C-alpha cells in the first residue's frame, strides 16, 4: 500500500532536487548574455556553456525507467507519468532560468520536431495493428512457430516493432496454449519481432524514424542494413527451431506435426492494411517532397512534415472508425501501453536536450571524452548497443548520431549528400558510423526487457496468459548473454 502522504513527499523531494540542480546552473545575468549569442551560433554554443550536471535529470529518468518497475513496481505503475514529469521539470526550470529565450526555443523544437511526430507514428501503428486479428486452427509446432517468428520479423520493418508484436503475439500464444514450456518462445519473439526485425525501414523502430526526421533518406537503412538483419535473424531463427524442437519432443506431445499440415489461418480486419499503406505513403511523400516551411518560436516546421503527421493521424482515426469493436476485443486491445510510452518519452525528450547539445559541441563540450574514446564503427556499434540495452534505444541513437556529426563537423543538411555513394560529397566514414549506430541501437534493444518499448509489453501479455517468464536478470543471463551476444560478436567481426 502507498501511504496517503506519498505524493506530498515526492513533490517536496522534487523541489529539493530542483533547487540543488539550479544551484549548478550559470547566473541568470550570464545566461541572458549567452542567450543573445545563441541566437546566431545555435546548439553548439549551448553545449559549450551547459554544465555536466545538466544531464543528471536525463540519467535519473533513465535509471528510474530501468529500476522503477523492479524495485517498486506498484508505485511505478501508478506514478510513472509523475516521475517522468518530475525529472523533466528538474531540468527545464533551471534551464529556463539560466537561458530564458534559448530554453524556450530548444524545448519547443524538441517537441515539435522530434516528440510529437514520434508519438503520432507510434499511436497510429499501435491503433491500426490493434484492428488486425490473426486466428484459426493454429498448432504450436516447432516448424509453425518458426514460420510465425519469420513473418513477424519481416512485418516489423513495415508496421513497426510495436505493431508487429501486437499483431503476432496473440496468435503465437493461441497456437501454443497446450505447450508446457513457452518462455523460450516469448524470449526469441522479443529478440526477432520486437527488435531485430525492425531494422529495414524508419517505420520499423523508433531510432530509425528519428534518423529519418533528421535527414537520413527513407530507404537508406533498407539498402544498407539488410545483410546485417538477415544474418542475425537467420542465425536466431535456426537456433530457435532446434531449441523449440528440443522442448517439443521433451513434452512428448506426439502427433502435432501431422495435425499441423491441415492448419487454417484466418485474418480479419483486412481494411487496416489499407490504412497501413496510407501511413507508408505519407512518410515516403514527406521524405521526397520539399514545399517550404513555417517558423514557430524559432523552430522551422516543414510543410511536408505537417502533411505527413496529419495523414498518419487520419489513418489512425479511420482505423478506429471502420474496424468493428469485436476485432479489437479479440486482441485484448487497450490504451495503457500507449499512454505509458507517451508520458515517459515526453520526459526523455526534454531531459535529453543538454546531453545532445553537449555532444553537438564536440571537443569543446563537457562530454568530449566520449567523442575522443569512440574511434570507429566497431566502437559505435558496441557503445550505442550497450546503452540501448539498459536505457532506451531512441535517445541513445540520437546521442551517437549527433556525436558522429560533431566528430566529422557535419550538419544535418549535409547528410543526404554524404550518404549518396554515387555523389562527389559521399562520406564513407559517416556511412560506416551510421550503419554501426543504427544496427547497435536496434539490435541490442533486445538484450533486456527495458531495451525497447515492446519488450515489456510482450512480457506482460505473456504473463497474463499464464506463462512464467524469467526475471529481469534471468532473461539476461539465460537468454541474452549466451544467445544474443555471440551473434552480435559475429556481426561486429564481419561487418564492422
């Protein structure tokens, strides 16, 4: 039970931290002068001036996300939105106090350019996929389960890891309802469908969509990461088949292989594939159509991006209107996962501002030691991947994406030309960095339950279905370390 005065104590504690953080910020008079300079010099000046303590709210929020569900699950699930808001305020108020004009522009920019489009896409994919029902006479044999994981892996790049996970997890659970050992199935599902499968398009995983928002061409990841994805997924699918076959035979459920030959699969809610196509078309158009911009509080908003977000919202609302309610009921559809992602990521996108600004400052920022220690694609792959395992892969991607830009003294406007291998401005070094950052951030989100948004949702759905899932550290030591890490070592050895 949470004591009645818990909220009051939480507020008082946050106020104390707020005063503590504010004490380390520059004097407001100094900030006012710097604010005038920032109007002309941009993010890099902020990074040179912000103290290292300004990233503490970001670190605190990420630690809360990592440890909160484990140390105080009841409190966390009731108050995660307040915790996220508290950390955001701990950064935003001192920031506004020290750099009044600049802080407003930076916060408005991160919401209008990064957070809102990010949430709109996730909401639409989550909504549309929730109206697609896969059912029928499903039999959970090793062959059938492998095929289901393969379908989910391919689907993830086009409807998102969250969308594919929500479409495929319930058919997989239904097909295996009579199986005794199923935890390994859910863990491999997290590996493939909720993470690695999303590596081929910006629709697949939040880091890649954020890269697309920052000028990485839509099909760049499709062309450049397909070999990494198919290599990793191929090894895991083959390994899964033999692991599942071992457990299947150990249970002595004979005759199911024959029964599977007559399986019938039924898909309902097919109209939602039209809405998914609408989302894809809107994103493609926004990537290639340049049609001017408007300025809002110092933030440039492209008309094509407004068009994209409006169309994506319309596709989601059309799915809600045209999909019969019983289809969503069959999927046990609910808004709780989406609410959790929206609240937590609002805090993440605010508190990440100083870390990104300091990294953009390169060797003149307080985190210059990170830039100097990361020298090649191998390092980018493992460092971005390791942090994606325990923090969150979207902000991790953004952090090292900006690190690579700072290291090579590039701007976002230079990215398309730098990635064009047929052009004179092609930057082979940046291409290697971006491949490593993209693969590391997407693939290694599978290393823990908290590495990617769908991971914990899949675990919760499986536990609701009566499956005993490994603990947080049990998942790491029984599955990620012995299975995923050797695969990633091979990936880094072959490709980086």
